[in-house]
C-alpha cells in the first residue's frame, strides 16, 4: 500500500510556483498582468490616466503605480487589485523609489524640479527637495544611506541624505541621464545617459566616476542607442541596460565593465525587471506593445507577450 502511495505521488504533476508580472500601459491607462511562466496575458485593469512608474512593497503585498496625469501614486492590493488609497506625489509623477523598509517613497516631479518624500503609513508628503531640472531616474541605496535623483537637463545625479532630506553632493554625468540603480552592496551607482549612449559607474563612497562605458551595437547607428532602464543582479556579477530604439538589452560584466552580449528584444525597449528568483529578465517594449521574457541562464529571449499600448513600467511578484 505504501509503495502504491509513493508511486502515485511521483506521478502527480509538480506544482509550479505562481508569478505575476505587472506592466503599466501609458496609452491604455491600465495595468496589464502577465503570467510569465505560461507566457500569457492574464488580464488588464484600468488604473488611471497615463500610468508610468510601478513598484511593489518589499513584502509584495502592495502595488504602487504613478498615475502621471492624475498627479498621484495609487496603492493597490497586489492580489485582489483593490484600491488601498492614494499618495500625494506632487505634480506629474513619473518615477519613484521605495526605501528598503517600505515606509518611505521618493517621487521625481519633473515639472517642479523636486523630489517629494512620502510617509506611506500617514499617506502624507513630509518633504520636498529641490534638485536639478527635469528629475526622472531615482533610486534608494540598499543600506538606506542615499536617495539619488538624476536630472535630465542639468545632467547631474543629486545625492540626498535620507535622514536630513538635503542634497549633500552632485555628480556631473553624460547628457540626459534617465535611469539609475545601486549595486546590492551599495558600493556603486550605475547611471544611463540617453543622449550620450553611455553608462556611467560611480563609486558611492567618493561619489566620483570610476568607469564610463560607451555603448555600441554592430550595424546600428549611434543615434539609435539611447540607454534608459538599468538593473544589476544581487550577486553583483552582471548589469543589464535597455538600449531604447536600438531594440537590444546589453549584458555587462559588472567586474570588467565589458559588454558580453547584446540581446534582441522588442521595439523601443524601455524598462527592466527581474523575476523574484532572478532567473528571468523582463523588458517593456514601448513601440511594439509587448514585453520580452529573457532566460538569464542561456541569455536567450524565450517569449514575447503582447500587453497593450505603450508598456512603460514593470514589476514582478512571486
């Protein structure tokens, strides 16, 4: 009898962990939900006018969406998608970043040249920090020491102390910085510059540039290489850069800073997100209205999923 039960258990299908990818659709005013394991669109949910930035709370329970033309950050239950209220983001929020604890949210306000600091529990703005002209990219260091804001027109990244909410330093980078991310150990900051077609690596301790990488794609003219989204793996082995209308993701060795591979994805690749286990990378492709799913072990694009009009931001939960 026991042998029969064991045999029956072995024959039963193995449960595959569920995973959901959330994608903001800027021109559909909605969020698309994708099952990346099946490679299918699950549903599309109206969210508000011109959604762009998107993120999950550290426990994956709350979904935050910047609804730019409604001048707010919307909070949703990530399972039921029920509304949990709104946050006072300031005018025209585009991108934002959560701190590691998940109790502070930092919003780029492009029109006002400020960063708004929000106390999430109180749903209240507690500070407004003047930065450069047209701030967009924003990131919080894993050690919660720094918030860094990139201003597109000033061509600087601004180092904001998380305790005092003051700008401590500025680092000049290449023209039109668009996105930035910290290494897992908070020792480096990677910044993409759209108009220069480059990636700048900055030492966090000194806030000085340690490497500037001119990105290139064989057979593609330099004007098409417009890096935006950038992401680093937890181990600090590789970084990935979305190259915009070059329709490629650059795979960069985080030790040597060499571009090891270029992955062809959809048209006008914009932003990037890892799967929770970091075995896959997801890209939003704004002009082809789809996302690409990349297997990171083989470095191969395994699937494209049509999601709706102008996918912009992306986040994944287990």
